[in-house]
């Protein structure tokens, strides 16, 4: 607002004839105060300097000096009441009431008419910030503005006519708002936000449970509505807080300590020890069920999944005290809770003056099983979505069974273990173990060792991306197996057996350079064999497996000159690899050249194949 008016100032000055009185001040008075009295630090002999760019004439130019009175073409009235202290709404540095704070130029306790003459500097915020607006001095003949003005030299030595703007917003503080009964409504409308309502509105019952919601239970015998409890430990001792509610879909285990001071009497009376009190209620399928408690379709009984005998006091022991409670809750989306079962672990407690019993409470939620296929699919975690993540298993497919690529693993004594190492994407690995031969039939031995090397079942396809599912056949590419070719052997008791497997995995990044996705372009299993004597039983043959990942990403040329602003790669610049290994239908409609390049490359990589 101030700025726009000031833009008009010079224009106004130019239009006014030499000796005209400043009627224009009424024009400016609309928003900016016309009086320049009181708050002009420059005319007060202060040391406030204009902004750094407007340095005073260094050569001591007799004409317009920043400090010289001739430089100031001020139209301010000669006789005015001078208030040396800036009128600031808050004097931020006045920290000591009724005492003068050092360098606090707004502190009225200093009783200094001109604080700047006494203080070496003024603390920030203790003087009114100033703002100057300047135009080339040659444009101005006379200033008749109500604001202080002066002629300054800029850094280029050009004389500038500057007006000191009274911009109250430059200071840190605005006038403190006074709130009264009348202004309250207006202020509340301007600054008001959400607030707490005075009275608690009864919440309408939600139609279904959301994660974390407490679960409602109903005791039909006593017509009581309560919550499903999952006691949890509080404090350092972990003493049971019995009323802690379980949260919908929050599968968790809590442990707490139950202190029994008089077990002899509480054995049969304390409900916490009694398995019966953990299932003598029904669970409401959905919270809305509260409205119709007679309708059993909203209620799920808690079924008993283990033996649960009531506590019995027998001699010096309290038998069948509950030490663990496990709820299994089956849910079905917004249809709520479908089934609840409970199982217990009970112990016998010896009666002592103080018995502390540790209790475990497990609440486990599981979604209603859609179908076995979905469950099986869910059982295989992804190795990336879509691109493989380094370190995640390389997915392979045998028939419809997804599993992961594996390497040999040895037991402590070096003999091959039935357990196997998972191949992790992007991580080259080698492993070995010794196989003790018990088989003498050569062909059986061969197939047995192949099996041991590649793992069982034999991987047939490898997932191109980490999120492949068996149902999508396009997401898998066939693994090339190259078994040993039979060597011409002279000896009759010799057997040519595989002793090592090298797995080669070609992979590449595809997609946007900003978010590249690793995908497997192909994999092959190379076996090496050697001839052994199988006559002796118990011969130990060392076997090795290794996996080698080869990055065949085609990187784009780096930008030659300065990168342009929105330099981008085409979306499918890795196109050849992607298409070829997908064997997608898209490959037909595109030019054959990328495919040829690919073929050449593949031939080179897989040239051993044709030997
Ligand atoms: C500058 O602004 C303040 C607060 O708005 C006012 O009190 C003062 O009179 C003004 N001074 C001039 C010179 O306009
Ligand atoms: C200046 O102001 C004082 C009082 O503040 C007054 O007595 C005096 O007459 C004024 N002088 C002029 C020239 O207006
Ligand atoms: C059954 O529920 C009631 C609450 O209605 C409770 O007081 C009682 O101890 C529970 N346990 C058994 C075994 O009845
Ligand atoms: C508790 O004692 C009873 C009777 O001696 C016994 O049958 C039961 O197996 C014991 N329970 C446990 C958990 O030890
Ligand atoms: C979930 O509950 C609804 C209503 O009871 C039922 O129609 C649906 O089949 C259930 N879903 C499953 C997967 O059982
Ligand atoms: C080889 O030795 C193992 C025990 O070391 C024995 O179980 C197996 O029957 C033997 N096989 C032959 C063919 O002798
Ligand atoms: C196989 O037999 C031929 C002669 O029959 C002999 O020259 C050759 O060295 C033998 N090779 C091996 C590996 O024993």
C-alpha cells in the first residue's frame, strides 16, 4: 500500500510548480500519516544511516553530503515537538523495569533525549526500522512530501533523491490487539478455528470397526456391554492394567505381572485367574450391533480352543491359574468380526504370602481366508515391486510353484546339508560342500547330483520382475540349463558326474532414469562335470555352486554440453532388452534393428551354448 503511493510521489513532485504549497499532502494523507514530526531519526542528530547502498560522499563533497543539512531537502515543519524515543508498540529490549537497559534505544527509563549520542549502538528492535525509496536526483526539483528526504550518492556516484518511508510494518511488532466484548466476534471470525464444543455430542455408532477401535463385548447373563480386554503391564513392575482394551486389527502380545497377596482366597475368586472369565461373553460383530442386542446375528460367541478348567484350591497349590490367554479373531473387512476363539495356558501356583504371576495376553487377527489360491499367493513375498530389490530372493517357478533360487549349503562338518542358501538378487555368491556317495549306479548318481546342485524342484523359469505371480506367464522367462555332454571315457567303472553349477543371471535397469527398475533379462545354469571312480562306497565328492549377476544395462550417453533444462530420456530407452525378454507382442510392430542388436549381444553372451 505504502509502496504504491510512493511510486506516485516523484511524479507528483514534477508536476507541481516551484512555489506551490503541498496540497498534495492531503492526497497522501489517505493512508499514510502526513505529519513527519517526532519520528525522524535523521533530523534528530542521530547516527542512523540509510541503507548501505547509499553511502555518504566519501570525498566530502561540499554539496550533498549525507549528513550535511544542505543535503536534506526536508519539507518538515521547522518547529515541531521532537520525541527522540521511537514510539514502538513494544520495547523488546526493555528487560529491566524502572532501569535503563544498555543500548536499548527505546527504553524510556534511560531518559535520554537522544539515545544514539550515548549508546554506541541500538539493540535490534529498539529503533524504528527505516525504509528508503529513491529516484534519480535530476528528476526532482523540490520535495513537498510530508516524509523526510535527502539526496544521497549511490555506489556509482549518481545522486539519488530518497524519501524515508514511514512503514510501520517494518518493525517487528504491530499494535497489540485489545480484545473486548465487542471486538471479540470480529476477531473470532478472522482468527477462529476449530474448537471444542462445550457439550459432548453422543457419537453415532460407527457401522463397522476401524483399525484400533475397541471391540465391544456383551455379557448376556447380566446384560452388560463391555470391551474386549487385553491386560497390559504398566509402570516399572509391569503390573497388570486389567482394563486395557484390545484394538481392532491390532495383533499384539502383552505381558504383565499379577501380584496376589492372598492366593488362598483369591485363587477361586479372582476373575483374572479364571479361564471362564475370558470367554463368558459374546463379541459384537460390528459396533452397530449394540442397538439390537437380542439379535444374535450381530454377536459372535467366543469358542474355546483348548482345555480350560476352573481354578481349584488343593492343599498348598492353586491349580489351573491362567498364565496365557490367546484370542484368535477372524475378520471380514467391513462385515466385522466373524469368529473368535480363545485358548489358555494354565499353571499350578504354590501358595505363598505374595505370589507374582506373569500373564501373557495374545490377540491375533487374521482376515477371512478368501481362497486357498490367494493364501498361497500371499505366502510368497515379493522381491520388489516391480523391479528387483538388491538382496531379495530371486524368484523361480516350477510348474505353478513359486520358490526361490538356491545354492548349496554345508553342514558344520562340510557335508552337504538339506538346507540351502537363498540366492539374493544382485549379490554374487559361491558355496560348496562335500557329497558322500552312496549310490553306485552311474545314471542314478548323475541325476541325483544334478538335483542336489540345482535344488528341488528344478527351477524352470525365473521371474523377470520381483512381483511376478505364477498366473502371469509373461512375467517369467525360461532358464537355460546346459548339462554336461558325455565325454568319451575309457574306463568302465568311471562315472561322469556334475560337480559344479554356475548360475549366470543377466539383469538390467529399465524404465525412467529417475526411478530405474531392475529386471532379470535371462538366466542360465551351467554345469561342469568330471569323471570319478564309483567303485568305492563312501567316496566324498566336493560340489560347488556359484551365482554371478551381470549388469547389462544400456546407459544413455551422458549429456555432452550443458544439460538443457528439461533434458529427458525417452520413456523406453531400454526398449530392446525389455521387449526381447518379455517376448511381448509389441516386438512385432517395432523396427527390427534393436532386436538384431539384442540378438548379437545374446549370441555373444550365450555363445558357449552352441559349442
Ligand atoms: C509513522 O507511523 C507511526 C505509526 O503508524 C505514526 O505514529 C507516526 O506519526 C508516523 N510518522 C510519520 C512521519 O508519518
Ligand atoms: C515553536 O513551538 C513553541 C512551543 O512548542 C512555540 O512557543 C513557538 O512559538 C513555536 N515557534 C514557531 C516559529 O512556530
Ligand atoms: C463371567 O462374567 C461375569 C461378568 O458378567 C464375571 O463376573 C464372571 O467372573 C465371569 N466368569 C465366570 C467364570 O463366570
Ligand atoms: C496341576 O496339578 C494337577 C494335579 O496335580 C495336575 O494334574 C496338572 O497337570 C498340573 N498342571 C500343571 C500345568 O502342571
Ligand atoms: C464377508 O461377510 C459377508 C456378509 O456376512 C459375506 O457375504 C461374505 O461372503 C464374507 N466374505 C467372505 C470372504 O467370507
Ligand atoms: C554304502 O555305505 C553305506 C553306509 O556307509 C550303506 O548304507 C550303503 O548300503 C552302501 N552301499 C553299497 C552299494 O554298498
Ligand atoms: C583311452 O583309451 C585310449 C586307447 O584306447 C588311450 O589312448 C587314451 O589315453 C585313453 N584315455 C583315457 C582318458 O584313459
